[in-house]
C-alpha cells in the first residue's frame, strides 16, 4: 500500500515550503487540506489563492501517481482560529491568545482561554478569571485541542484615540 495518504499530503505540502496544519477525509470522498505559511515566510504572513492553487495542482499530481482514491480536493488556509497541533505551532504562537481544551477537566473545566507562554519543559496559559490573573501550566499531551483566538483588527478610529485639535 506504500505511504499513507496523510503522509503523502504532509510531505507534499512541506516540500512546497508551506506549513502543513491538518487534513481530513469526509464522506463523499472530499479531501480537505489546511496549509499555512511557515514562520517568518518572506512571501508574507497569509495564504493566498495562488498558494492554494499551487498546492492543489501538486497534490492532484501526487495523489494520482500514488493512486489515492478521492472525489474532490479542497486546499485552504487554516482560518483565524487556526489549530495548533505540533510543538512548533506552540512555539510559533507563544505570546498570543489561544483557547485550549484539556483531555481531562482541571478545577471542573476543560476549556481555558488565555495568553500562551513557554514554561520550563511545558506551557503556561495566563488568563484573568474576573478577579485576578491566573496561570494554568500544562503539557502538550494533556491537550485535546488548541486553537488561536482570532484577532480581528478593524483598522480605523479606535475609542480613546482622540484626534488632536
């Protein structure tokens, strides 16, 4: 059978100089692949339509050569709430706000949202519980899912930035 299709997809994406985020296969033969820029990519911070087309063409070729069965292929950016999967993702997005879901509840909750920071061998999430700042230390194997919290920055006038008269 050779390499699994996930490995083929990941190797193709990284071979083209992109960060492989995840891929999923859904009913009806849809193959969905999420790609992102690698950290500090000189081509810019965000995935473009051209990037998606380039990866799609290469994947179509590879999947055909390797005889992988699928009906439709969809390549897209991971979106603003990008999934963090690999240790490198956590390193890259340290200092940003993330939402993590733990495998096991801690203090009767599984979902936490805060700023990600490296902590010794593991990670720390710093958040405000309404009364005080708190820190949750965790290791990656305790995490079921971690996502970036979208930062939507509407350019323009912000409250408090009064114009000089």
